[in-house]
């Protein structure tokens, strides 16, 4: 692990940063460290930069020896800087948030629990119950110190193994003074969770390096054991949060180490305010879906109220992964799952630019600048500051510099490249070895981190040696290494004298080196060459020269362009970047996230008030038992169907899901309810008649297929309830359009029914399916249905074209009339239970029965018309409205119901004239307490109540059947079910 500042170094840097002097010479910056320089860090476990990774090399440099500008003045975490005005976060898939209003935190002292893998403290045990602590500088520390009116505490691992209770109690007391709370992880958990799953699986995957490729059976077992350790560690963090959580606290979880934490917290208390922020890139869904635990981690993160990323691209990738892998709905605000919205937004972090600008006015920094200017007089200075990670593109940078020197010999003695390379992942061999060389490449690195056997570093050594052998001229300059005493002043001086900063990251979450360089270039107005794969490119791209670091020729050409750029162009580029860096600070970032989290939770509470309450099962059953004539209307798909386990496979199991099957546990309870003489059961579905026949043919009930357009008792024949004179001239042309798009959209399919066409792209690629659906609608509206009497109903993954008047609500009165006539009902229906997973277009069935609606709001047909619109403008009880998109192309048809020729006139009576809507409605004698409308899995609904899944429907109907059987005198309901199932 990289050592941190000694107490003396930290103290001196803190005291001098804003006005102190402090001797400095170039020899101090470019000299070998003393042999004892590394011993001060013995036994000290510093905060690893990836514990709070912004992919900023300066954060790593600060942890290693530089003093962070924001943390330099902070003696402990009680100190707080000044936070400026913020910038509103942008939704990932839209422009600025509509109606967004900064609430601000002024006027209230809100508690903020920051939960991260590592505490911003280095702990060194001095005795059995004695610990010495040092605050570690870092980007997140800088940001949170500047948030005003927030009482922040930090929860995390201290970076040391403390197996004994005495040591744990002593360390807890010591950390409490720094407003830190430790999570104690044993060595095995750290090895499996941190070194294993976090750094060996998640970190490489998120940086597009892929999963480990080990050709042996143990690989799968390692994945499983490491993931189990990852979940255990996250639960240990959650347990500590529980101990310190108070109602109203904001909990801010950080980085890929704690992706499972939001779920743990919400499982404990659903009302916790939880935000999660990722400091690394989030890869594209095609990369992320290779992760074995992909679905579980996504669902865990989605338990948070607010999910934040540095850039729009990362937020877009996350939303895309949720839609493609989990099949959820992506919206401009985030990700929606069964009515619950997890907000996803971009919050680009910044730096405290004012501290850099103030530092440049200090006498000590001015001396540094003078000495460096003299040393490199007559030469252009290029600077690179990077962690020694494989993602930083250091070999690509040096190769590009070599190519530039090869193609521009006149620059051989006129330019120098200073490369500061800081080891940060010393426990990961690929990231350890620094390198050093002679002019024209100076490399400043730590001599104690030299490592052999690392291919990338050997490559860098070879390239550096080759370049300095071919082009080096200042042979009097010896090889030097980075001294730990190199402080913030020296860093600012290096930034200030640099003509060109070169950032060639292959993949970077943000990279704040570019921000710090721009902040120190107030007078020189140097040029920034920035990798397009760094998150900072989205903020500084207009002023920087963006390059693809893999294109060596392009980077070499950009170096020449930067060195020869006119002063006017430098001025324009610098002005743009300087304005951005000085107005987007780290404090703004933190304050904006906390404000946005508070607002998101407030909005979610408003949405929850509009969500129907859970079905009161006991009340529904008791009212059922005390009623005389009951009507049960049940949907089929996603209501009574058997769930299909897809095991997280992309798109699910299409064949199994398309074969709709009645849930096996419902056969007995449903049969018991159907056999009750005082109960009429109707299965009302959009499915084809054959599907209902196959699943319900053996029950004593009524079947209503194709949204109620076809009806039959299971002991009778199918009849039609369709309006007469229904115009179906549009069928052939719509069929051709559906066939066209089905052929061109893999894994889509369409169904042709008597009165409608349904195109389903549930199993297709989500984004491509939506594009195809949009194109299909344009084709339909401009052609086949432009003048047709049809409705277009859009589901979440479907497009349906129906004849006007085809809906469950419009059909139910005709269905009731047929049932009343068939059964010769005399006793009024005094209890109605309606349960279904219906599209918004079909939720008018809920309104039809609701006795709370005034009769004038239930539009009745004129002159025998059966095309009813029973959807109100707003529901009095909860204010909800239809949430699905339905477009009617022409006025509704005027017709009366008609029996098909196959129906039995002797048993069913004369159609049309004898049982219109009046006959069905007249048999209702329904009071509000006896009406239970219930949506299944649709939290935005006109129904009174909610059941979350078909499993809850099964449980409720089983309980109802049990109670009914016992109430009717049967003592063993289960035995009756078994007997009925065997019949």
C-alpha cells in the first residue's frame, strides 16, 4: 500500500499552503530520497486511492506525498471549507431536469453518513490501546469538507486488521475524534472481498479490461466465493450503518466496493435515504453483461433512491444495462421497476480551484516557478502526472513522444517531458513498477516501489531508455526519483511552468489532473492534450485537444499542434476550460448530490401517495363471505399464470414465457371458488380463445377472450359480443406492416386476433425494439390506419391495433347482460372482486363497477352504441389517470352487440334487444365496501388496491378458498382441493 505523509510533513504543508514560506530548491524536488524515507511508513496502511476512486492521478499523488489543496488546511474532518453555488445535475437521457429547484442545505443541520470502502485516515498502532492517526488527502475528502450545514460522519474500513477487542475499542475511540466510524474486516474477508472481487473482477471489468481468463475449474468457484465474501462485507458495512443511523439521515454510499449496500440498507429500513455514486467508469452493457453476478448487483444498486455517475455516458450505460439485462423500463429520469423510480443522473466532480490560484501567489511557489524556469530555459516543458495503473496509457504517451521526436528533429533539444508516475496499487503487481530516465524524459517516481517481472513496466523502461539514448542531450542531469517531501507547492509550480499537459488515459473515471493543470495556467495559458476516454473530456473537450491514445500518430501530431499553437488559439481554448474549472468545484458536486438526493426522496414520497395501497385481504374475504351474490373477474396473463424462471438470461426464456399456463397451485382454490353456487367467476383476457379453453376448460366459469369480444360458459359454446357493422377493412394492410417489422426485428412476434393485432418485442433488444416500434407507428398512422376506426394501444414492449370499442371496460356490460340472462339472476350482485394486470386502455373496467363514481361520469351508449368510454378525467379518491398511451383514430363505432351463429338461441335467449348494458348494470347492487378492484404489478393504476405479483394473487385466492370452504362447513379445505383436482 502507498505510504502517506508523516505528521510533520502534513503539518508543515498545512501551515504554509495559504501564506507560509518554506525553503525549496530544485535539488529538493529532483534528488534521491534518503534511505530512511520509506521507514516512516512502516506499519501504516494508507487510504488506497481506489477506495474513493475518481480516477484522478493527483488524488493518488496526494495520498503518496503531495498535500491535497482542499485537505491541506484541514487538521481534521471537523473543518469545513466554503462551498460555492452548485450546478444542477442532468438526467442521463434528457436535458436539464424539468422544474428542478435547488433546495439547498442552508438553515438545516442534516446528518450525512458517508460510507466508503476506506476511511480517509491512516492508522498506526503504537501499543495495545494506542493508535496514531493521519488524515489522508483525497478528492472526496476535499469535496465533503466544503459542504456547509451538514453534519458528516465517515464509515469505512481503517485499512488495518484488528483482531482483538481491546484494539478495536481503542481505534474506535480514536477515530471518533476524527468523526470516523470503523468497519472491522478480517484478513480473509479483505483478501476475498477487496483484493479478490473488487480489484480482480469489478475494477478491471469497469475499465474494459475484462474478467480474469484462467483456464481451470477453480475459476468459477473463485468467482462464487469472492462474490459471497463481497456480499458478507457489504452486510458488515450495513450493520455498522444500522448502529449509527438516525431517522432523517442521508446515507451516501461510494464506489464499486459497495454495490450491494443499498439493498442491505433498504431491506433493513425502506425509508432510509440512500444514494450511491460510482467514481469509476461504468462499462457498456455488452461488457457488463459478462459478469456472472450482473443481475444481482444491478438490482442491489437500484434499491438506492439516487444513483450518480461522473458523466452522461456512464449513466447511459447503467440505464442501458438495466433495460437490456433486467428488462426494466428506462426513462429520462432513470430506471423504473413496477412503478418505483430509481433516479439516475450525472454529477461531474470538480476541484477547489481557488486554492490553486491562491497558491500561485505565495512567495514559496513563485520561487519554485523561478527555479524550474531557469532549469528548463529555452525548452518547452510537457508534463504527465499519472498513477502507475495499466489504464493510464503511459506507454502510449511515451511512444507518441518518440514518434514526435522522430518526425520533428528540430525539436530534439527544445522540448522535455516530465512524467510523474506514482504507484498506488502496490498490492496489485501489474501496477507497481515505476520507471526513470534521462532527458529528454524526466520521470519522478518512488525508488522503493521498483519491481521486476512486470511486462508493461519493462516495456516502458525499454522505450524510455531508447528515447533518451537516441535524443537525450542533457547527460549531466542524473537519474532522480520522487522525494516524498515534494509538496503541493512543487506540484503547483510544475503545473505553472508547463507548456503542454499530456493525459493519455486508456479509460478514466474523471481524471482531475487536467482540472488542476488548467487552474494553474492563469498566465501561461498552456495547452491540454486530453484522452477522449477520460471522463473529463466531456467537460473540458471544447478547450482541450482530444486524442485517441491508441492512435500514436494522432497523439504525436497533437503534440506538434500544441507546441506550435498560436497565442490566440491558446487563449480561446484556455478561456473555455478555465471558466469551467473555476465554476464547477468539488464542494458544488457534493452539495448538489445531497440536495438532489433529498429532492428525489421527497418526490418519491409523493409518488408513493399515488400508488394504490396493498389489497386488504382479510377485509376482502370477510365481505365476500357476508355477501349473497358475488362476481369475481380475473385477468390471466401475469395474474393467474405460472412464472417462468429466466435465471437472469438476456431476454428471458421466450418459448416458455409465450406458452401461458395456469399456475399449478391455483387449480384447487380456483375450482373450489367456481363450485360455490353464489359465486360467478369470469376469466377476462386479451388472449385467444384457444388459450383460455386449454387452461380453463375444466372449470365451472365464464371465459371472455380477446378483451371480452368473445364469451362462453365452459359448459357452452363461444359467442361474440362484438358490435355489429364493425369495420375491419384495415386488417390486411396492418397485417402487412406487422409482418414487415417482425421480419426485421429479431425475437419479435405478432398475434392476429379477430379484432386486433398485437406486435410484441419483449424478447428483442430493448433499444432496437423501441426504435422499430416508433417506426411502425409512423408507418401505421401515415398509411393503413390513417382513416380507420381503430385504437392504437402501446404497452411497455408491445404495439396493439384494435377496432374502436374493443376494451375490457366496454365489453363488461355486455358480458354481464349475457350472464344475467343465461343464469336468470334474481338476486342482485352485491360483491365484486376484479383482479388483473391490465393495460391502461383496459382499466376502464375498474371504473365500470366503482360505486364511488357518479353515474354521469360513466358514459353510456346512445342509440344502442356499445363503445363506452368509462375512464374519468380524474379519480376522486386518488387523482390517478390512465398512464398508458392510447390513440383513437376516428370516432367510436355505433353498433349493438351481436351473437355469433354458433351460439345457442334456445339456451341463451335472443341477442341484442334483451340484454344490453342496462340489463347487466341493473343487476348490480354494489356498495363501496363490497368492491375490490386490484391491479397486479402496476403501481400506476385506476384500481383501488395493489397486489405486487402473481404469487401474491395465488396466496390471496388460496386464502379466500380456504376460508370459504371452512365457512361452508368443510373442515379440510386442502383435502377438498386434492379431491377436486383428481376429478
